C-alpha cells in the first residue's frame, strides 16, 4: 500500500505528511530541551555560588564548534537546493560536507570531554558539571542522530533520487529541518553554558 | 464534477503551481544568496557574543542580557531563513504557537523562583 502525500502536499494541511510530522517532532524536542533549560535556571538561581562558564569550560573550542555547526546548516540547505536543481553530484557533495561538519563537531566535543575527565570533572562533581554533561551530551546524541540520517541519504538512500526525485528531495528538506533545530539548540546552549 | 472534486482539483492545480515555483532555478539562485548572507550574519553575531561576554568579561547580568539578545537574533535567522518559517503554512505557526506557550510555562516556574529570591 502506498503511503499518501509523501510528495504532493495534502490539500487540507498544504504540507506533505513528512514535513508536518517532523514539525510535530521538533515541537516535542523544544519541550525536551526546554525542561533542561528550565532546570539550569532553577539550579543556577538556587545555588549559593555558580562558576562563570569560561572559568571551567574551553570557550575557543566551543566557538570553533559554533562555526562548524553554522556552516553545516548552510551545507544542508545547499544540498537541498542542488537536489531541487537536478544537480545530484553537487547535492551529494554538500551532504558530505554536512556529514564532515557533524563528525568534526563530535571530535572537538570529544577532545573537550577528554580534557574534563583528565581534570577529574564528572557529572557527579557539581551541579554545574551535571547540567553541562547532560545538556551537551543530549545535544551530542542529536548530532549523532543527524550523522546516521545523512549517512543513509548520502549512501544507500540516495538511490531514491533516480526513481522518486521529489520524494528524495523532500526527505533532505525534513532532515535539514531537524539539523537546523540541532544548530538552533546549540545557539542557546553555547552562551548559556560557556559564556555566562 | 461535484463542487467538492472541482474544489479539490483547483487546490491541486494551485499546489502544482507552487511546486513548480519551488524548483525554479532563478528563485533557488536568489535563495542561495540569502543563505550565504545569513551565514555571514550568524558568524558576525557569534564573534560579537564571544567578544563581549568572554573578551570584555562583562558583569554577569549585563552578559546574560547581551548574550540572550544576540542568541534570539541568531535563532530568528536560523528559524526564519534556513527553516523557512518566514514563509510557512498557518498550520506550522499554530503548532509552534502552542509549543511556545508550553515552553513559556516551563520557564515561568524557575523565573518565579528567581523572583521570590530577589524579594
């Protein structure tokens, strides 16, 4: 049985189903991260003392990661635009750039975590490190999720481009929406944890 | 053709037109320019936040205000242009409206706690 409205928009919503689905998923993600931001504010405001982020964390590395994620957001819209133009090779190349950025982000984050463990800073060390590891860890899991999805679309999933081009392009669009959300979360995580 | 099917056919034509425009090379070329401009804006704003909050070591309350204003502008750029929220269907706005409401409820709790501490 064919899944309806995976290419053409549904007349009543004006959206193809995957796009509506991903927006509903992102709404639930806002609540997930919202609960953690809420916890951070509560912990910080209730603590007798709280370190400034840059006293404990590596701001230059996190700044590089911010640029990496921003660039990956551009890379994914470039991929989507090229697929829409019928430029498969260029589109796939930009998907590869997105993947490299995501992996680069994880490698940098790995160095950061390794340094923290070297200094014996663990989630159990303080509330600051507990919320730092939980929030950046959950964000990192989302980045890994993006790596899995983009690896599939750049690899075996790319075959769909030659049989159902518009459906494949739509898949890149909704994966891109997820990826921009991951970028958006980092835009708020970075100053909140590292700079304030 | 019944009114219902005529309406549906008209709707499909409209959506097909929108779809053609969606893949128009000229429109896409314009979009690409916008994406690179947004990237430039995001990079500059990142530099501003790091420079002010880290380089100048602003007092914590000032740093919070500056960092959140810049983060909100960056968030607007990502959501508005990369996620195309500036030109999206009403249904998406409705979903996000409900989300923003409940997100505000989540933040209201700790804000209330901070307010109590300040009294």
